[in-house]
């Protein structure tokens, strides 16, 4: 009982998804004496269900959990659920599924759902002998604990009106990206970065930040009232979810300003993503309001950047778009190259961010 409580204490003291998930699989692995315990995340882009190994832990005393999910890039070994019959058989099933592996271990799969009952992940426990009823109940208890922890994180990390991520969470994500940029050029690094199949394209390693602002939003509030203005914000947030990719992170900064952090991509893909969203908004018929447009400025996140430098660069591109007709998307780098903006100089500082 004391060991169980120690694991629960460690899990509930964690403050981000990765550490919570790692603590969960470590607890299950040790308490059940498993050969290996894995967490396979479920991703649901339009028209497909993907499953990828996000974390695993073995039995060695020195073997800590290994994580493969950085929150942006696809985990390694990700693939369609259709190519994994064992996952497919368990998908949509609320009862544990078991099968015997060639190495003699029995694999027990448990589907983890969110508080909204959406599929989130598979827990896989590998052990030479089958789990007992009490042991299966222990796993279900940890699944409920994981769901509750993720629910509390969702509450603290999201904007109340739009359910997009909030500004506090944005700072945490951006700091994490900046802290890991040096590792992305190190072929020997064990840090989380892109799947091997994309590492031959250096530009695909770049994250992108875009700032999006609703054009003439004050006029919408003045003409139709704040309730209709709030409805526009909610609908715009829904359009963002439809337009951006599953791994992109979407934020509301407050008022009519929104931000997107894109998972690694080439410039052309990043530009097309922002332009797709702008077109989607322009073509959408907002109830009572009619036509609404957005202006967008975006920039590459580079080694040596600070939070303020990145936001300033995207803001400069956004302001240029607004001053030159609105309903446009521009990158800071392209505007610099075209001589339409002057590159701002980094200010030396003794402040240590990391």
C-alpha cells in the first residue's frame, strides 16, 4: 500500500502531460511486475486514426521511462490503426484486450479515454502470465487517475470562452521549443525531434509561430454587441481547429488575437497552412455578422531567438498586413527579403531564460 501511495504522490505532483504519463506507466510496471509497459497515443486527423508509441518502461532497475512524444512531432513508429490488428480490435472497446506475443509474453491492452469520452491512448502491459481480476482493476484505477490529471491540466491550460490553449501554456510550449533547438542539429542527440524519415530535410525541422488578428473586430462588437462578438470568437476558434494540423498548438491571447505554434515544417507548408486558415475564415458565413476576415503574420523560430524576439517578428509582419489592406498572411522573413521591413537587432541581456 505504501508503494502504491508513493506512486500516486509522484503522479499528482507532475505538472505536464509527459511526466504524468511517464509516472503512470512506471507505477503500473513496478506494481504488476511487468516485463514492459507502453503508452501508445491516438491521433485522429481527418479520415484516419493513427497510433504511435509515446512512452515505454522496462524492468531494469536503471531503466527509467523513455518518451518519444514531444507534443509537436509525430512519435516514432506511428502508423494507421488499420495496420495494427491488436489496436484495431481494442479500439472502441471499454474492456481490456489480451493476446499472446511470439516472445511468450501476454499483452494486455486498455483503451484510455478523455473526460469527454474521446480515445486518447492505449496502455499496453506485457507480462509472462495473464493479469488477474484485481490487477486489471488496478490498471483501470490508474487509467481513471490519468484521465483526472489530464482533465485538470486541460482546465488550467485552456481559454474559458474558446477552449483553445491560453497564454500561460503558450509560454511553456515556446520555452520548450527554444530549449530543444540546439539538439535538433545533433545527430547523436537523444532529444526528441523529428522522425528519421524527415531528418534529411533540415528546413522541415523548423517550428513556426503565427499571430492572427480579426480585422475590425471592435466594429463587430459595436454593431452587434458583445454576445455576438463572443460567438464570432468561438466560431473562429472552431475554424482554427479545422484548418490546422492535429499536432499544431492553437492559443487565444485575449480579445481578438490568436496564435498558432506549428509543428516542424518547411516554409512552403507553413505558409500554405496559414493561408488555408485565412481563406477558410473569409469564405465562412458568420451568423448575423456575415463576412469576417483575419490578418496574419508569421515567423520561423530559430536558435538564439527569445520569446520577445519571436513575438515581435510575427507582430511586425501582422502590422504590415493590416497597414496594407488586411485579410492577408505574410512571413517576417519574406518581408525582410523583399525590403519591406528592416530586421530588428537582438538586444544583449544578462537574463538567463533556461
